[in-house]
C-alpha cells in the first residue's frame, strides 16, 4: 500500500512538472501580432548614465530583448552569454533591466557590457514584460523581434549556452 502511494505521488509530481514546463515554454496566443516597438515607445527608459534611450533601429535585422534584474541570479548568469553573442557581431541584443538605476549602474561598473542596456525600473519593467507576453512575470525573459518589430519568439528562463541563443534567432 505504501509503495502505491509513493508511486502515485511520483506520477502526480511528474505530471505537474510537465504541465508547468509546457506553460513556461509555450508562447501566449496572439504573441505574433504584438508590435513591440509601439509598446516600448510608451515607456520612459533610461541608459545607465541616466539619459533617455530608445530601442535601437531594426535596420532589417531581428533583435533580442532580454528582461533581467540585478536581483535575479539566473539573469546575472545569462548576461555573459548574451554579451558574447552580441560581441560576435551576428545579432542585435538589448538588455532591458527590470530594476532601478543605482543597482544597475553598480552592476555594470563591476560587470561591463558593450551591448545596449536600457533601464525600465521595477514597476514599468514588469508591466512591459507582461505586455510582451510574460504572463508569469518570471525572469529572465527574452523576446525576439522580427525585422518588422513583431514578436517572433519568447523564452522564460535563462539560455544555457550560446548555441541556444543562436537557435532562438532562427525563429520566424
């Protein structure tokens, strides 16, 4: 009897984990119709130096926007992979901090990045990521904008390696 209970718990746990993974990896319905540039233009974003900043021009290229925070260990682990991909020069990437200016500036002093960094603040950052399809508000969260500025793909959780980032850019 005890063994059946244990097996039942294992099966139930595996089922719940599978459902959770499906929710985290699937894109919300209608995500491919969201014009990200219109959404992001409604918010005041700052650069690490405190000046205003806008999303870079697409120039016929896709762009990955990564929502991150200094308070988020997976985000901090993922940033060097995104930076390496950006430095290689094959893709446009923007790190959009769901955080405040002071902690981001300190983080960047200790961990310089060459890719563009935009700071949305906590409240606006959470709101923007939600409008970009992040229904769970989990971090890190990445979206890929196609050449027209429409969301082509999204991902909750950190990229494991550069190859996974490269594959993300293949989304149509």
